[in-house]
């Protein structure tokens, strides 16, 4: 028997913390339900809140994680038959982040004022997307709000998992490139000039590699600040340009054509689109409306704009697979899967299958990219640093030759 720690909600709405011996987490949770408690957390480690249980990487996106925690907590409570207002009140207590606790409290206040849950959540559009609100509206209309939040929790979790995988996979190559560039800059800016002084004072002949190294060091020390200022100005200008409609469209179109990385980006957008459509279609949101909402969740404007033509094709009665194939923005397999989904009448299931396929493909594509990018960065930085060190060694050797 193992001792498990738990966090549960009592029938009076208060939080209960404690420990209970059992063979497994499931059996402990079952025992808590027999005692009239709704388990929120059961685990081998003490838990100060549901946020500790969900150990997600902290790579930014605080708002997204807040919404994920909120959705999972609310899903657990609603599926345990806790009334909506009480579930929101309990979620407020479970939320450890003060800023988001205020958001949930405000949602509860608006709800008690007589507005629907979707309208209450809609007062905070920075946190709750159009997809989220439409899903909640569908749940309220069908009386299946608990099921809707369960699906929303799954949608937010899978999307967050994929995002965290991509970010974590790219951190090491980016860090490697940054450290390598900084090492070269320090060598050229501070270490190499010490050798230059020795040769200048002794009026000694220098090997060709050493002369090239010293010339590069002079360029860095003389024009380095100009190059750095130009790089900053270029970055700011690029940022401003890509925020314009034309610039954003051009950059999104160009990114899809990048070797290796473009394929990963396309598959990531395909999985995001499919996951959103699976969630919406499964909850009886009209297809045209679903396409508009799913397009809003995409990061790539080229693909999002192409979905407008797909929606027009659906309105004309062409179905979904035909206009999607004609748009030619998603991989060919996507249209074939949706054709099967339309023929069998299980479009939501096929969208979910499509999302699973392309999430796995995205992970594989990112792994291929990093598998090639990392050794390339190591090789380039190794050549640069090695060349500098070799030039210094040749300089030291030449000094010894002169001394002899």
C-alpha cells in the first residue's frame, strides 16, 4: 500500500487536502468519491494546487497556460456534477496566479448578473478565443457543458504540448548558435588584439593566417558597433514590416518554402487546423462557421486566407474535401482523409485522426531539422573558433622562431 496525497472538493464547496493509503491513484480517487469528495489531484507528492500537478515547461505563453489550467479544473468539477457557479467559485480558489484569479472572479460576477457563460468569458477576449467561446455556446445550447469543457481541455492540452515540444526542440540549437557567435566576438574583440600589440612593437613578420585574423579583429573593433546598430535597425524594420498586412503575407508565404523548416511549419499548421475543426464539428458548430473560427487559430495568414475560398466552396455545396484540395495549401493526404470522412459521415473523427497524424509528423519534422541544424552549427562554429586558435598558435610559433 502506498500513501497518496490528494486535493478534493467537499459537498460544501470547500477544498480538502490530505493523504490516503491505497494501491493506486485510481483506487484512492474512487475512495474519495465514496466519501462524497470530488478529487482534483491525487499523486505521490504533496500538491499546493492543480498548477503544481501540471508540470509544463515555462517557455512563455502564460495566458495560454492559465486558460489550460482553468479549463482542466472546470472540466473536472463539471464532470463531477458540481453546479456551474460553484465550480467557478472553486476554480477561483484553485487558481494561484493573482491576475488570472481576478479574471475568473470577474467571469463569475458577470455570470451571476444573468449573462451566459460564453458571454461572461467573452468579456476577456485576450484570454478566451473565438473558438473557445463558440464551443461554450454550443455546450450551453445542447446542455452538454461538462462534455464541452472536457473536449476543450483536451484541445488546449494537445495544442500546448505541441507548442512546448517545438520551442524546447529549438532552444538548444539557438543557444548553441548564440554562444558560438559570442565566443567568436570575444576572441576577435578582446583576445586577438593582445597578439597584435606584440607584433606591432616587435615589427615582426606575421604568418598569413595571423594577418587575416588581425584584420578581422580590426574590423570588429572599428566597425562592430556600426554592424550591431545596423542589425538592431534591421531587426526593428523587419518587425515593423512583418506587422503590415502585405509584409505578414509575404513572410508567411516565404516561411512555407524554407528547406526542412517550411515542411515542419506546414504540418504544424495542418495539425492546428485539424484539431480545431475536430473540436468544432464534433459539437455541431456549422461547417462554414467552423472554418472561419479554425482559420483564426492559425499563425500563417497564407493558409488562413486560403480557407476563405474553401468556405465559399462549402457554401456552393461542393463539400469540404474538393475545395480544400483545390486550395492546395495543406498536404495532399489531408484532402484524401476528409474525402473518406465525408463518405462515411464521420468528418469529426477524421479531423481528429488527421490532427494526430500531423502532430506526429510535426514532431518528426522538427527532429529532422534539429538533427541537421545542430551539427551544421557545431561544424561552422568549430571551423571559426578553430581557425582563430590555429592563427594564434602560428603567431606564437613565429615569435619563437624569431627568438631562436
